[in-house]
C-alpha cells in the first residue's frame, strides 16, 4: 500500500511541474517580447541603449502608448515654440508641458531617450500644436527648417536680379531654371493673350513679400507671382491704361521706366505725365534707365544699373535705348510696383515735358515745360 501512494503523488506532481515550467517559459517569452512590441509601435531603439535600458524604456512606452499616440488637445491651435541654442532637453520638455503641448512629460522624456532623439533636438523656431501627438512633436523638433521660406521681390528689380537670389533663398530652384521659366509663355491668366509671343515675363513678376513652399519648382513659383500681378492690377487700373491709349503691355513697359526714374512715390504721377506727354507728340522718351537696361550687367560696378552713364553708354545700339529710338522700348525694363502702375493709369495732368533731380538731394524731382526751363533747373 505505501508504494502505491508514492506513485500516485508522483503522478500528480509531474504534470504540475510541467505546467509551472510552461508558465515560466510563457512569462519569459512575454517579457522577452516587450522590446520587440515597443519597436513595432515606436520604431527602433537607440543603439546606444544597454539591454536593461531598452527593456525598462520599452515597458514605460507600452504602458503609455495611448498617451504618446494621442494629442494633448485635438483642437489645439498652432503656436510658435523657440528652442534656444544649446538648450538642454530637460528644459525643452518642461516648457512643452508648461505650454500645454504635452500631457505627460515623463512619457515623452522616455520616448526621446528610447529613440535617441533627446540628443538631436534642434535649436530654432518651430510651429507646434497641441493637436500633434507627442511622437509627432519629437520628430518636428528634429528639423528647424520651415516648410516655407519668405521671399521678397523689390519694385524695380529686373529678372536677373530676382534670379540671382535663388542660391541663397532656401528654395530648391537653380538660377538657370528660374530664368528659363521666365521665357515661357504663361497660360491661364487674364493677361496671357496680351503678351507678345517673343516676350519674357519681365514686368509681370509682381513685387512684394511672398511665403513660398521650399519644394516649389520655378514654374510654380512664377505662377504665384503672376497670380499676384493678376489680382493687383485691377479692372480700374486696366481701364486707366486704356484711357491713356495704352495696351496692358505698353502700360507695364512705361510703368517700369517710371519705377526706375522715381525715388519718391509721390513723384510718380508727374513723371508718368512727362513720358505720356512726350509719347503723345512722338518725342523720344530719353529715359536713362532704358540705356542702363540695354547695357546689362556692369562687372566693374557689380550692378545691373550702370551709374553714371557715359557718353559712349548713351550711344548703345539697342532698341531699348530711348535716346536713339522714339516710342516705347520693346518691353518692360524691370518689374514695377503697384504705385508705378497706378501712376501710369492715373497720371497727373500736366504741361511738362522735362524733369530732373532736385538739387537738395531729397530724392524729389523738379519739372519743366520747356527745355530752357529744364536747363534753368540745373544745379549750380
């Protein structure tokens, strides 16, 4: 009888032991799978982590998965967040929490440590929102390069002056590509049919401040600028051009001369009247900027606008030289701003045929009806 009892107990113990062993194996397997589960959800861990660190951080991330993959506020508005140069990660994390961009700073810190992103946070100005998940915030803080860049075109710049900004603009557009795009005939604009087939887009790249996407190509960038021209040159302005007996292209051409002649916007309507008066009687325009345009880049002065002009310069044999050829030049010589365009559309009514810079260096001009009066306005 005792021998029989021993065999029964042994028979019970063996399955129990086996079950315990299997349970231990399962538990070990579950524990061992934690890093793999974290990697599937949050990406690969930093290679600098030890095995213990990886396991500990993986547990924290999985326990906080809902927090790390949900925004602090789904309706949070964008706000500017500035990271100072050499600012510690701990300071950045604290401020993100203080500004309501994070719900759980501890979980976010663990995520940064797990991924190694805590060592690559960038200094700069960022646009962040509480509507971004913590993992998205971490990725955004890796790149201070904005998705768009400001781009400024000054009134009076010619195409080449705009093109030479490309290498330092932050746009991925080569200078040559930009210039090539300005030689293409645009479609889809209200003025498209009014441009001569051989014309470039000189005169129609509207000056002003732009916010341009970094990934824009040259054609798309120019399309934005032409769209600004289309919107800025209103029907009233176009009717004003027609009232002066000018087509749109002729008006833009004259406005480009006014733009380069005037220093002060307040003088533009009178300067426009002088050129319109000359044009009406077939008198040569005698505009220095047209000669400067014809000459092109002056390597010695490192400018596209040679100043002063020499006697030889005035003899430059170009149809743009309005000292040699009567009438308007073949096309615009720069990209005029709205003030110059408006001055041509709505010029002052005047008897003047001449003007010159005032002697007080104020930038103003003085005007004369006759050449004798014009000479008398000369500086002593």
